């Protein structure tokens, strides 16, 4: 019954923390992330990153991205696909160059310096999705560009990791080489196209005929989890599969009823666990000994994505305020960077004495990202009101 008590603690504390965050003008997700930091091993030690947290957080981020896909405008995503590619490319190149340079300056050697770049090239859009949803900006040019860039960014990060694994022979699945993975991923997106265009709508119409309560919602979640599982199996992130499952659902007449059903499940249980789980990785042992390292790395983590993404948006013809909003939406590293870091420590590509500090930098970037995004979105809203 220990898990039951942990769930109760998570639900009530995230509820109160979200209310406090909104009261002081911060996104609700900030409160939930800080709950994980405070209740985790780094401070009070009431929660640990155990099996419950691992499974709950995986389901939470999948459901969150599924909801984001459902609420997305496919035409808008198509329209802003070119800006999304430029944002993703610039948002990957900037951290790869600067983190590599800083790694070499710190005497980490070529492999470890490059791997720092790989870690911080990743973006976790799940945090930005929640802020955009809260501010009702998910279905805007900025929201569409951030979502599209996050998908492209995820693919680039996976390719970078695959190339690194292939060259240096560390981590990953040796049975799935880069060429095979690339072919499978191309095939996956062909299947996604078919699902969006025809298949999902047909399946949901069949589900509607079943004499079962919420049968359409149940079948839609099944599609979501299958697509997430398949994406993960071929080397992509599960959130990519979940997002495109949501996009497929958004093209059907069941969009609203599914969004309501899935949101009820996600936001009352799984999504709070996901946000809390991110903060649980933060530990403060020996932090003061590497304070300068932490500060420099945190600045680089924010600046490379903020201005890298903004540069890509400007190259695509967007104005300065929109570009900064998009750059802010790319700052969060979250679960993707944590996974890459875990691969790195097991493969000895991260110095053990710096592992905790790198995890803290990942979490700092994840916590500050919603603040940057809300402020840049507020400036956009002020411009709109002025017009």
C-alpha cells in the first residue's frame, strides 16, 4: 500500500503547488516540477524515483503529447513545417558547438565533449506544451512551430545518438544499426500518414458501434499506446508516436469527446506524476564544489536553445517577438536529455564526478523554460492588443 500513499501525496501537493504557482503569476507546471525537487531525495526524501514513478511518468508524458496532438491544427503544422525545420536545426547546431567547445576547455576529451553536445541538443517539448495549453496558444503559429520543431529535434537527437553509438560502439542496441533504424523510421512516417489520412477514422467509427461506455476513447488510447510503443521500438521517442496518434484523432469527428475523456484521465493522475518525476532526479551532493561549472552549463543550456531556436525562426521570416517565444519553447530538456545522460554514464561518456551536476543543469533548464515561455508569450499578447 506504500504506492497508494505516494500517489495521494503527489496528487494533493501538485494540486496545491499548481494553485500557488498560478497565484504568483507562474505557469502551474512550475509548481509541479518543484514538488518533485522538494519531495525527492535532494531535499525531504519522501519520494524516490521507483518503479511507480518510472511507469507513471512514461504514461503521463505519452498522454500529455497525445492530448497535444488532438488539440493541434494539422493545416497549421503543415504551414509552419519549414520554420520548424530551421528552428530545430539551429537549436541543435548551437548546443553541439558551444557545449563541445566548453567540454574541450574543461579537459573532457573529444568523445565526452561531443557527448555533452548530444545531451543538450535534445528538447523536451512536453513542458512547453503544457504552458502553451494553459495560455491557450497551442493552436497558433508559434505553438505549431514549437511542436513541429520538437518532432524534428527529437529525430535529429536520435540520429546523433545513433551515429555516436555506431562510431564509438557504446550503449544502444547493437542489433539495430543506423541504416536499419533509418529505413524503419521512414516506414513509420509512411504508416503515420496512412493513419492520419484514413485508418484511424475508420477504426473509431467501428469502435463507436460497440455497446461499451467510452469505447471510442478506449480505442483511441490503444492506438496512442501502440504508436508510442512502435516509435520507441524503432529508435524514436515514444512521445513522437503519441503526438501523431493525437494528430490522427484530431482529423476525426470524435476529436472533442476523446480530448475530454483522455484529459480527465491524464490530468487527474498520470500527468502530475510525470512532472513530479523530473524533479526527483535532482540531488545536491557536492554542488558547491562545482558551482562555477553549474552556472556556466546552465547559462549555455538556456542560451543555446533560446537564441538558436530564435535564429531559426528569424531565418524563416518570423518577427523578433515570435522568434523569442519559439526559442523559449525549445529550452526545456526534460526526459529526453535525462535518458541520453543515463546512456552516457553507463557508457563512461560522462565523468562520474560531473554526472549529478549535468542532471541538475538538465532539470534547471526544464524548470526555467516555462518562465521564459510565459514571459515571451505575454509580450506577444501585448503586441496583439496594441494592434
